[in-house]
C-alpha cells in the first residue's frame, strides 16, 4: 500500500537532485525500498560535497557526517534535514513534515529510532552511525519471523559496542542475520583484545587463539557468558534425543550467568553438533556456535573426495579413524576430473571396513544449472548410475548445490530442482532417497520445504552467505569442515574432512542387497499375523493393529473411541517372547515412522467405515482428526503472536524441522494408516497390504491418494471435511475428545473451534488444506505444471 509521506519524499528527492551528476532517481510509488534509500544516500553525498557518489553509505560519507558531529538540530542546510526527515518517513517514523526544520516531531522520530536501536537517546543531533542506519532498509522493531529475544541481544550489542570505531549498528528486527553474526564476532574480538584495527568480524587466528583462553562452565559470569548465550540464542533451538528416543529441543536465554539452563542448552547443542557432551563451553563449542565449519581440526569419522579410493587408500583412511567416505556416482559430460566410482572400488572400500555415501553433481555451480527439468534429468541419471553400482534400495544420494545460492534463488530454482529430483526417483519406483549438499540455508530449506530427508552441509564454505546467520538444519547427517591433503606415504590426494551425526544417515556398507529398509518390520508384522491366526479368535488383521497400538492407544479414552484391544491376544504374543516394535523407516522418504500412531490410525479407519460426503466420525479422530485438534490448540495458544491461522499452518504444520503435535511423520502416518486400512478392507491381509504400500510403490503417491480419497481431491473438500470434524459434531465422544485434545496443547480454557469466528477458523482450515496440497505437489504434482510450460522432462535430450 502506498504511503503519502513516502511518496512525498520520493517526489522531493527526485525533483531536487534529478539531473545532478551521479544521482539516480527512485520510483515514485509511495513504497519504501532500497532504491529510495540509495537516492537519499546520493542526495546526502551531494550536500556533503562528495565528488563521486555511491549507493553505499561508506567510510567517506560517514567521515563527513562525523566531522559535522552528526545531523544536529542546529543544522543550517535545510536539504540535509529534509533528507533525514524523508528517511524517517521511509523507516516508518513520523517526523512531522519534509520542511527542512528540525522540529519537535523530527526530534521525537530521532529519539524513538535511537531507543529502538538500543542506544541512549541524544536529543541534540542524529548521531553519525544512526544516520548511516537511517539510510538502510534495516528495521529496528520486530518483523515477521523475528523474536523479542533476538531483538534484545541486538539492542544490547548496539548499546555496548557502538562507540567502537569498527562497529556499525545492526538491525533490531529480531532476526539473526549475516550482519548480526559479524557484529557478534566483532564484540568477541573487542573483548579478547585483538585491537580495533583487527576487529574485522572474521574468525581468524587471533580470534581463535583468544577464544581458546576463555573456556566457560556453570558458575561463571560476566561479558563472555553474555556473548556465549547470545550465540546460543542466535543458533536457535538445540535438538536432542530423549531417553525414550523422541526428538526434543532446548531453548537458550540471554544471560550473564552460566546457570543450569545455559548448561543444559550447551549440552543439547553439543549433542546435536556431534561434539563431546559436557555442558561446558570449550573452544570447539565456541567455534561451532560462531562459524559453520566450527573447529576444522576436530575429530571426524567421515570424509569425501573426487579421487579413487584404492585398496591402499582405503586401508590408510581406516587407520586414520575414518569410517565412511563419500564418492561420486558420475561426472557431467565433458568433465575432466575423473570423479566417478571405479570398477571394484566399492569392494575395496567395504573390505577395509569403510562405508560409502553416494554424491551426484552435474555442474551445480551456478543458478542456471538448477530447474525442475534439470532436477528430473539428474534424478533419472543418478538412479541409473546408483543401480549400475548396485546401491541398495533406501540409499540416500546427495545432490549437490555447490555455490552460494541466495534465499531468492533457493525459492526460484533450487526447490524446483529438488521437486524434479523427487519426481524422477519416484518414477523409477522410489528406489533411492534424495539428499542435499549445500550451505546451511540451502540444506535447511530443501529438507523443510522439498521434504528431502538428509543434508550434507558444506560447512567449510564458512564465508557463504547461506552459512552466515543460519543454524545447522535439523536433518543434517554430514558436515564438511576442512579440505586438506591426505598423505598415504608418497601417495598424496585431496580429501575433505566430514563430521557425521550419530543416528543419521551413514551411507552403506554393502551393495547388491535385494532388501528394503522396511523388510525387518514387514517380517515382524508377518510373525504377528501368524500368531493372530494361531490365536484363533477374532479378525487377525485387527489383532495385529490392536497389538501394535495397545501400549500408547488403549487407555480409557482410546477404548471409548476405537474399542478395546484384545488383552488375550496381547498376553498370547507376550508369551511367545515377541516385543513391541515402535519405529521403522519409510522406504521412499527415509523418514522414521511411529508404528503405534500408524496402527492406531489404521485401526480407526478399519473398524469404522468412512462416512459419506463431508461427514466425519471416530475413525478420523484416530488419525488426522485428532492431530488437527491438538494442532488447533497449539495455534490458539500462540494466537496472540500468530493470529493468522493459515500462516501458522504454513510455518508449522507437517514440517520436518518443526517440533509440533502435527509433524511431518504424523501426516505420513495419517495417510498411510488410512490407505493401508482401506486395502485391508478391500480384501488384502495386513501383511500384503503393508508390503504393497512400502515395498511395491504404494507410498510413492500416498498424499495424492489420501487427498483424493478422504478429502475429495480439492482444498474445498479438505476445508469442508475438517470443518465438520472440528465444529459440526453431534457425537458426544468426539466432542469430549475435541475439548480434551485442544486443551491439552492450548491450555485451559481454549476456545472451541465452533465458537471461533468462522473467518478465523476457515483461515486455519485453509492452512491445513494448503499443507496437504503442498505434499501432494512434492510427490510430483508440479510435473504437470512444468510439462505444460516446457514439455515432458522425461523426453528432454540427455
């Protein structure tokens, strides 16, 4: 929306300076943007007497403003005051008018912005560094996606260090960014005493040496604890595994005291980052908090290289402590680096006791290398080469993004590329799982938005913008931290040191196995089905479902909802020394699924027939309906900060990297439970239905079929069915369940969905529909849109 005062500023600066040498006019549209700030910056440079103008408010411009003592209230040059007033309006601060008079409203705008920056307010002038910040698009209030916790640290940094010559004011928008990371690094450099001239914000030898002299532990206090806790807050939640094997996360708070809370966070961060878990901030912990490669000389159990791993090299790598090596499936046509795996090489790798993870890279060094079409072709080629080498079903192939892709480029090209990769792999039976190699930002967004299971982070490229201001993604498996020359006697070759995260993908230790990641669990179900038949009482399919769900989903509430599990069969199975298995790997996505939730969902849909039209019933509550109820409670709990239910769903529902009551694996389990139950009802036994879904390709189109068969294949269908689930119930058991579930996550009392204004509830339900449709698209729905624009990617010449 156009702003009248911004438009007035644009018209004034253009009319005043248009035609002056070096001035570039800005659009006159009433909308703030960099072009307007650049025009105001060049206008100020003209008034200061600079001969060469620039969009940048650089050292020469700052020096001349400092010479004047800032822009004082007594400033006689009315155009300079008009520039400042124009900039205030463009930043969202009301400065009275653009009249060249440093009026009370102009002083108040200056004071308000200084306070928002975290600075002590100067009423007699706009200080020089504040002028520099004024002529940027930096925000000094929390913006969408930002937090007050981060903003408080940004203000603290500004207040404490703005007097240092090499420190420039950072935004106070609540978002951790490259500039904020650089400011934090400078603050550390000031405190360790590297000297003003050497405080560059780079993680150089002097900074490293200084940090080695400042280990911290619980009970310590002071500025270094503040800097450590600031880095912890900036890194975001630290993921860790609970004693029950579930994902959880810890949050850090800004503090000057190394208390138990900070120690717990550091311990979780160390676990997540594959560091020694002590809870103390040693040098390696400092380094990992500050730069993407962390300490490049720390121990690592993985590596990757473009060079052939001979029998001698494999033995040497094993002796040096490496357990896994990344190798290339192929090299782009015309390549001269001889990167691909050689005949017999995998045999030598495995014989030495090493594992191998495959990498695919054709070009991948510029934006033009990435599109849906190229991703589709690369997926086909990677599948063909992986099959040629005999890589087993379920192996993760890491597709490279080997350049510093910006956020905009990730949206425009990188994500479509991975949609293409996924579609191609699915078209070949989903034999392999896609992974991504790239910066932290690339890996984070691709795993979260393209649903790629594992990430190989190019951490050693610490100067990439995509590695500055971004945490390690939740789905990281490998982190590449250093390139060096590996010496094997007289045989010397380039090698990358790679850190591996425990319990994540670790390549393979064999090839040409015919099994799948799900085979073990299928054998388990087959055994249970045999026991159910031998038990001789009841439906053996239902008995299997009941046994697997009974531990978590057989209390009074669930018995009322789905019926009681057969205790006699449970006892019978236990008498045969068969233990409950709760987790298995989906053969297509590589996602770890929860069997208990899956089989509870299955049980509900199997026991209770799907109603007609948009109606819902207790069978739905066992799956998507119950998940949506708890997630509704979360939204209402957070609605003060996130009033838009649609946006809330987009940010949090069924996302692999977000911890909620309705996660990505939950949605998979909801879809799979529905589809497998339907297959059993249609006549298959549970073993064949399970095998058909996870081995014979049923899971390749799970979301498309689920969207179509349960929700009528449209977003309107999702909204209508979900509305009936949450707000149009006449089943007293479901009504009680809604009340219980939404209050369990939202807190008591949480407003019931039916009592919420329809427009608000509809937005939330549209968000659920959007997320489900996005997963349908990720399965290959985007192929149709691509084909309409460019032709079938499967027919593009290789």
